[in-house]
């Protein structure tokens, strides 16, 4: 059943990736249905050694996050809406001359979009719980849940390189995604696993009578895959994708080199690794990528100035809907009221996951979700430093690197609104939440 569950989940993720990252509802809905059916089959057919339940704090954070998002859909008396979200009540008041008086209303400004995005969140939550349970059952093979991610990333990276070198190719290589930044976002989360798996292979204890050639060849092959993924990120010309990848590698190297040293002995290898990463930032970028940093290459549809203006205008939306938000997926509907930048264009994303989720969910739900993710991040760091098993420690280091990469990239993009990328993050979170000493 473990092999069946992991195989089906891998096929679901691969399907979403191939179909433009699952951005179209018609492509993501089959994935959502498959995740729900797999959860039912897995829970009712396999009652073996299940992972321990989440601790009480984690359960309350998750329930608060999902519950507060669901409350946005409840029909509430208009007096309640006026108290909880005055800006939402003002929108209803403005429609009275046309629609007449309304007694009940939802907190969400776009209930249909909120329902759709709430179902997506529930799907990601199911993926997190499924992977967590699978990783717990497969604790003797901690790398097995991560290998499908490396395989999918390797195939996409190869496709991206083919697109990059194909004659007559215009624009940025993006694999099967619509946007090259989301292509880079997916690869940057998988890169740490491709880097750390060969390290784990080489660091495994072996009998002196066993030839080291086979592990060495295997590690070299896997490092070649990591190289292909990293080169594909470079060729995607995603500026933050490149920076996030370097930051994740720096985080992994710093934890690995300094975890079990004290005093100056801890900081010396970290400083050396930082110098190496800085050297990579100087020497590795191609001329087109350097030109993009200098803003000499053809600009994105969204320039840096416009992006900064969108963030500023999003703050106005957050101030108008501070506690309960305007509704998941309602950003596009509510943003024009506060839009001062690019007034001739429809802006459907804030190009900052933090600001957009804060504006749509409100401070209460956003804080609950953020605390839950930070708890997972903390657990990954603890496991990377304290796990006695080399393989589990390397897996935790890879999870930490992935969290660092996507947390940085989310400041300037909306990777977490791309279903395949959000599902990937939920998958990695499920791996990170599994540890012999985990409180999660």
C-alpha cells in the first residue's frame, strides 16, 4: 500500500506539472479528485503502522487556518459583516439601489473563487498528511518519498534546456509551465534533494570489504542530475530563482558544516562556504541573466517599478480587510478599488505570496498558517542538526534548503498560487514533519 500511495501521488504531481502546473481549473480538478480518492483508499484499506497524530498546537493551528478560511463563505447577518469587515459591508451597501436590501452576506467578496481556492488548500493539506504518513512508514528508507520529486525535476530541467538551446526559440525556457519563474520555483525546491542524496550515499558507513566504486558511481550520476537542474535554473533567467537556489545551498552548507562545531570552529567553515557561494553568484550567471539583473535585457510583462507599486496598493487592500481578508481568490475582484499602478491592466496577483495571502485570508488565518509553516521549518532545522541517522539528517537538510528557497522566492512572485508548486511544498512539508524526534 505504501508503494501504491507513493506511486499515485507521484503521478498526480506529474500530471499537474505537465498540464501547465495545474493553473487551469479543468486540469487541477482531476488532481484534486484523485487526491481525495487516494486519501479514502489509503485510510480505509491500510490501518497498519500509522504516523502519530500532530501535536495539539499543530492541530489547532491547522484547524484555525482552514476554519477561518471557510468562515469567509458562511452567510452571516449583515450587521455581523459590518462589525467583522466594514469594507465588505460597504460593498453590499453600494449595491442596495440596484439589488435592494440584503439581510445575509458572506465575508468573501468572491464566494465562488473562495470555494475553489479553499478546495485547493484542502487538497494541499491532504497531500501533506499523506506524505507525512508515508514517510513515517518508510522511515527505514527516508529518501524514497523524495525520489519522485528529483525525477520530475530532472525531466523538466532537461526539457527546459532543450527549449533553451532549440534553434529559433524566443522568450525564456519554462518547461511545461506558463511562466519561467514558476518553472524555476519548482526546480529550486527540488534541487536540495538532488544535491543531498549523493552526499548521503557517500557518507553511509560501509564495510571495508565492500568496494566503494558502486556508491561513488551512483553519487556521480545523481550529482549530474543536480547539475542539470541547477543549469536549467540558470537558463530560465529567473533572477530570484537563481538567488533562492544559492541561498538554499548556503543554508544547507552552513547547517551541515557548523552544526556540530563550537565557537570559532563553527564560523570558519560557514564563512568559507559563504565565500564560495558569493563566488558562484559572480561567476555562474550567463550574460543574459547578468543583463536581466542590470535591467538591460527585455523586461518582464511586470517591471520592477510596477511590482513595487502593486505591493504598495496591496497594503491598502490589507488595511481595508485587516482581520478576515477579502476572501481567498478575491484579490482580482477587490484590487481595482485600490489600484494606482498600471491602471489600464487587470492585475490578478500581487506578485508576493505573503501580501496576497494576507490580503485574502486576513491577519488571523494568515498568522495561523505562518506559525504552522515556521514550526515545520524549525523542526527541519532541528532534525538537520540532531538526527543520529546520516540519511535522515541529509533529508532534513534538503527540506530546510527547499523552505529557504521558496520563502525567498515568494517575496517577489506567486509560486504558491500555482497548484503544482504548492503541492510540491506540501509534499516537502510532509517529509519535514516526519522525524523520530519530531513533535509534529
